[in-house]
C-alpha cells in the first residue's frame, strides 16, 4: 500500500494518463450561495483537484435542515440546482428525509441521488465516487458504488468516532461502507487508527491531511492589522475563531481568561464567528463571559471573511482552539501559517499539527487550569513567528490535490484491471 510520501512522489513524477480520471464527489458539507463558508475545507481540496483532472461535485440540499438553528427551511430560491465555476461543475440536488430518520438518512439520500448519478454516468462518465464523511455520505456512496459498479473512496474527517460511540447502528453502517471502499482517506493519524479499529485493512487506509491557502493565510504587518481592528499596539490578545457552537469551546477560553485575570495578566479575548448548523451557543458564551468576570476583556467580532481572519491571526499574540472534537482543524493550521503560535486542546489532529513547542502548546481537553497555564506560557514566551509560518505553509492545497489525484488514479487502475479492462 502506498504511503503519503509515495503518493506525493507519484504526483510529482508520473506523467498525466492518456485518459484522465473522472471524479464524482459527494459532499453535503460544501459551500452554497447562501452558506459560502460551509465546508470550505472540502471545496478547497476539490477545487485544486479539479485543476488536475475532471471533477463533478454533488452537494445535496435537504428541503428541511432539522439541526440548523438559523434556518430549518433553506433559502432554496437562491441555491441553483446547478452552477459552474472554472474547472468545477457543482450540482445541488434537493432531498428529503423525515425527522428522526437517523440511521435511515443514507437510504433516503440514495433514493434521491440515484437518478442524478444515472444521468451523470451517461453525461460525465465518472470513474470513481469520492465521498466526504463516513456518515451519512460514505454509506450513501457505498450504496451508489454498488448500484453503478464504481469504486468508492471515502474521506473520514472527524465526526465519525462520535457517530460510532453514540449509535451502534451508525457504527455498523460505517463499518459496512468503509469495508467496501477501495480506499479510505483519513485526515489525521488518529482517524486512520479509528478506521483500522473499525476493521479496514491497513493497506487501504491512507492519511492525507488538509492544506492551507497560502495566498490568503500568510503573515502580514501586525501593526497595520491591529489598526484595522482597532486593537491597541501594546495590547495582549488571544484569538478564538469558529462557529459559536458548544464544540468549539469559546466558553472554555473565557473561563481560562478569568484565571489569567486573577493572576494579573491583562489579556483580551477576541472571538470571531457566528452560529453554525450544530446550534447557536452564543447566549451561553455571553453568559460564561459574565459569570467569569471578563466582560470588559472579550470582544465578539462576528463572522469574518478569510482575508479578514488572516489579518486578525497576524494581529493576535496567540491563537487558541479549545474544541471538544475535531478532525484536522484547519483554523489551527491557518493561524500558524499567519505566524501565530497556538494553544490547542488534545483532540483530533492537534498533536500532529503542533508537534513541538516551537510552534505551540497542546493541553489536555477538559482541564481549564491546564488551558490557562498553556495560555500564560504562550503569552510570555518569545516566539519565532516567521519560522512558525514557514513550517505551516509547507502543506498547501496544491500538494494535497496531487496526493489525492495520485490515489484516485491508483484506485481506477486497480478497478479496470479487476474488470479485465485496459488501464
């Protein structure tokens, strides 16, 4: 089985095939005109892949989003059924599943998507189905792969262990889907171990971490960035960014800030983000800020564009991520690419992304005292910010795309040999 270094070497040295691999991507977590920042990590990977080989993206929109506190009924009038970008065609088919469908969501997805896939089999002639997240899309993709006789590649991105822990049916469904996938891409070593634990053959599981867009996330003049956001030149600023949901842990950082205040550290907390589909935890975050006596030291900045967030990351002294669950948290990677040292809870790929204390500090999840200690150490330490940025920017989306395309070619070649066809 190829390792990530093998895939990178293939991407750099192999000539393009006579017939390019045609990839049909299935991802519900994907931007649309009404949620332009939703699933950007999937979009950025596939946009770069589409620069190298034909890609068609299918990003379904449910008629009712039961878990979305902002809009249970999507603004369908402003989401076209099909849209085009340079090198990338995107379909937004509608689908329905009843409330509390739970483990049956994949079956409903299959029923609604099979006609579109049949049409795309004729018009796009896809070679491989590329699904993002094991549940429900990975299960749906495995069903569609059997229906159309196509190999399936499933990327697991972070919520799969939670699904497995909370539902035995979802665990078994993911086992079935991953067991039938030609390859499983894990965005972190922990997720690779999880896939193997579920029974995947180790040779079929490859770790391909996410990348960053270095054209957006790079160091900029800190003084100018602080002026743009009205920050004091000599102020001490901790930045937390992400949806205002419980999982992202903004309230935990507010509690740690209260401990820093008690120690005489005059730091402020900047929170960037708005409500997400997982819920709206903003009121609880405000309540935590009040409860821990740090109201005058916390600023809520709302959702920011990527270019704005990049400048804020350059302006901050430390970036903090106190999540309870992550896959490969891109925001951590992006902060380091801007030169910001990071403090992160030990979840997901955080230890892999912060491998030493030259770039940041990893603390145990659930221990606010350790989080406060980590922030204090980070705020008093002299960091080599250019070195942090240089280290983080080694992993670009272009590099990721090369590895993904090399893997997809390998999968399609194996499938054609199995069917007795010429490569």
